[in-house]
C-alpha cells in the first residue's frame, strides 16, 4: 500500500477474534468524500476534481436570497459538524449570516487530537473539495475573507498550497495559516485568539465566534470535513445527502481507526454503522479486544457491549456519552486500561493552556492519581477514593472543554476497567507497567 492507501483503506474480510469485542461484516461501504481517490488511486487535481464535481455551484444560489436558500438546504440535509461537537451546521451559518458588518470564515483542519488523522487525509486526497466548501460557506454567510488553519508541519500543507495555486484567484480572499501543534490550539476560540493576537489558547466560552470572532467580526469556524460535505450538498441536494446514515445523523463521515487492529487508517462510513463493523473495516482486531476508546483522548472507554453501538450521535447518546471526535482505538485484553489512561491524562495535563484552575491544578492532580493507581498497589485504595472525589468537582468549570474531556476519560476508565481497579486496590502490582502501550500519545510526551 502507498501512504495514501494506508490512510484511506478499504473494507477487507477478517475473521472474528476468539473473545472480546466481535467484528461484524454487515457494513455498507459508501464513498463520497474520497470517491475521487477511490476511482483514480491518487489525490484529485483541479482538472479531475472539475470533471467529477463541476464548478463551485455558487451560481445556483445567487445573491442574498440564494445564500439563504443554500442555508435552508443545509438545514434540510441535517448536516452536523464533523470536528467533534456535532453542532447543526445550518444554525452556525445562519448565526453568522445574521451578523452585522464584515464576516469571516475559518476552516479548521488542525486536528489537535493525536487519535485522528481524518482531516489531514481529506485535505491531502481532496483539497479542492475542501476549498469548494470554504467558498460556498463564505457565500452563505456573506464573508469577505477566509482562513484555512492547519497544524505546523502538516503533510496536507503542500497539497493545499498547490490546490490554491491551481485555482488562481478565488471569489473569497483565502489564505493558509499554520497553527502550533498543541492539543488545545485547534479549539475554535483558540484559533480566533491566534489569528487576532498570535496566542493559540482558548479565550473562554463566551462570546461565541459566531457573534464576535476574528477582528471582532461574526466568524464561522467549521471543520474541513464539514465544509467538504457542504460542497457535496450544494451540488447534489439535501435529499441525496440523506440517502445514507440515520434520521438524526445523516450522511457519511470519516473515522480514524487505530490500536490493536490489522489495518489502521481512515475509513468513510455511513453514520449508524455498528462499532463492530467499523473494526471489521479495519481488518478486524490483531488480538482479542477488551475495550475501545471512542471520541479521542478526551472521549469515553466502552466495553465489549459496545460492538453493537451504532456510530452516530443518537447511538453514542444511548450509551451515555457523546460521539466526539470520530476516532476508534481498540485496546487488547492483555493491556491495562488504567496504565494506558494514566499516560493519556499526563499528556492532557501537559497540553492544557494553563490559564484556569481546572487545567492548572485539576488535570495534573487526576493524572497523578491515575498514575499512582496504576503503579502504587500500596496506595491504590486511598488513591481511587481521592480520584473519584476530584472527578466530581472539575466538569463545567474550565475556560474551555479540555478539562471536561479529561474527566470523561478518567471516569470511564474507572467504570469500564472496574476489575483492574479492584485488582490494583487489592494491592496487586500491575504487570503491564513498562510493556507495550497502545494509545497514540505523541513521542516525547510523558510515558
């Protein structure tokens, strides 16, 4: 396989593992965002992109009335944000369009969570589809300029630069900005802060960027995959978009699958696909799996019962969680969920903006507790009690959602790996400490 093929893999057959989370083969493969690459085996240049999709369909939505019709089409499509929050896209578009004065579009391709590579893959394989979406979003909200944000040293950067050069002058003034490779730097208010003050830290939950964003303007901050779907909806219609997926979660989405699977990579799935079927798409587990992490490093551990969970907003809600970032990490049965989570929590504590109490004090405290729970059997019982009390007081108090995600991960660790917790609190040392780890904590971060 080429590098691009490894990132955007196809469905393969795989046997079910002998125990743990089973895989399911009843998954429908639907290619929309990666259709061009799937047919040609290479990223789409402008000529190939235009042959497949035609020109940007702004002419079908002329003037302010046309822009309003485009937003109404997006609303009927049910498109929700693909960056992790799942917010209805039409509501964001309408809020910015209703603002006064100049408006701005920020396309978020930073992908700060290391469990996900879907945005990078999309920008490498279909950069013109992303740019079409940016132009259409700018038309819908009446924006005069647009910024495409990617992380420093992103492998997608050259493809995006080449794509903009190929197109020449665009309807909307467009530039690419590189963002520091920090976990919280891709949060929407952090991007606004960076563009205004060169400070890539979240600025707080209010005011929202739709009200006052870049240079005080109403600003649409949307994930690049969301914008690519917007381009497809404008070309094909809302009814076409709803032909796949569920009523509440229509369309396809890109999912990054990693951990103990045979074919890790990025897959385009129909929303509502069972979690076990997604593992099947990734070649099935390498070894028996005891749990999966859904939603990124600030997501939720789910146990073996999760194989039937539909990968959709309502499916996740039915399991008491949120879909979050579209990534799935499979953890094998021999791994220690406590030790893995301790590594992640140390990373999240180190990646905070250090500008509010929950991040400055709360995250290091729960990371320390989880580490002691994994490594100090003589103190595990006391530590587990203290950790539970800390997890109860942190949520909702941060300047952004970063500490909430860390708490969500830690709480699900105590719940899903309850047997491991019991062994640790009984005074037995963890045999997994120092062995192979499966969570994608970046190199150079605490282990």
